[in-house]
C-alpha cells in the first residue's frame, strides 16, 4: 500500500498506474545500478567498504534477503536464530500440539477436548486463543494447519494468536513452567 500510494489516490488507479510503470520499465532490461552488490550498496559503495579496512578475518553482517544497515541485519538474524533455537528446544523436550493443549487445559481448568470444540464461551475462547498463540509462535505451526485442526478460518486463527499473546502477557502465562 505504501508503494502504491505514490501511483494514485485510489487503490484501483494506483494499481493501474503501477502496472503501466512496470510495463514501461521492462523494455529497459536489466540495469546494473538496480541489481547486485547488496552489502556494498548498503554500506554506501566501495569507498565506504574500504573505510572499514576489511581483512580476511573481519566480517560485516549482511544477508541479501534483509535490507538495512549491518547492525540491523545482525539484530534480525539474531532474533530469527533465537526463535529457531526455542522451537527446536521445545520439540526436543517432546512438546507438540497435544502438550500445548494439555498446558492450556491445566491453566483454564478445562478438558483438552474443550479447546477444539466450537463455541463462544469466554473461557473456551481464551483457552483456544492461548493455544493458538503458543502453537504458532512457540511450535511454528502454520495458521493454515491450525485452522484445519480447529475447524475455523485462517483469519480466525490469526486473531486468536493476537488475543492469545495479550492473554499470555497480561497473566504471565508460560508454556514451560
């Protein structure tokens, strides 16, 4: 939406003008100033790279999939590694959807099966939300997979994850005690 806002006042007009812009650019072919050199370009060119005085053992964090300064890239990679390690630590400890459902049922004093039943009772909705939050954010289960298992829409799971995060933070609930 941000990029499209430069091409028109309405979404329809912006998309039309954007497609025209892209189409016009296709005739230009591959342009060197717009491709490659991710790290070099992000540092400001070879002059800036030389200022770092890089030697064989020196490194600047870079990843062509992440646009930003070296420190920002390092932070993003570090955060991703933490999430990756947490997910596999939980799997190593035997955590799966059943374990998560059991922990949620324990917190709310309900049966595990209640989490998977449809209904809008407040306790069940909160339990399902916490379950969705931990399943998605801790175990890495996809929204689609969870939607299929719960018999609700993908958007419904997404909203549940958001509610579950708030519930976990407000009540200081932890998956592992």
